[in-house]
């Protein structure tokens, strides 16, 4: 319920668990995103997402967990902000793509 106390949130996640259909961060946070958070009242709250991934080795699912995190907050009625351009990235596909942009800042420390 601590999320309800803030006017805006900046949330992030790594993408791990490659090959899974959902819960792609591979962390304990997945249980919270898909469980406990569903009971929160976050309607209208501004939320920006950031994420980590490897756009070359995992080009077919780059930063998928960031897209899942975005979807969780969007489904809770949050105002999603901070979309960024895909320009300069070398990925093939990603759940983090919303329209023609990434759902937030995606970082790749490898490439």
C-alpha cells in the first residue's frame, strides 16, 4: 500500500527468465505485480517505467519484463509517462514496445 502514498512513481525491472510468457523479471517482484498490487487504488497516478535487458543476445524479447510492468500499472488505471524512442536499438521484438516507442527508458549495459 506504500505506492498509494506517492503522487508519482518511477518503477523498474530487469528482464530475466527468457522464454516465459509472463513474469519475465524472474524476481520476487513478479508475485507482487500479479498478486498484491491488484488490490491497490492507483487510478490516475503518474508512472514512468525503466528496464534492463540485452538487446543483442535476447533481441527477440528485449526488456519484455518492462513491458509487463507497464501493463500492470496501466491496467490499474495509472497515467503512463516517459515513453522513449526505439532509434539506435538493435532488438527484433519486445513487449516494451507501445505504439512505436518503448514504454520507458531501457538500458543495456552489455551493448
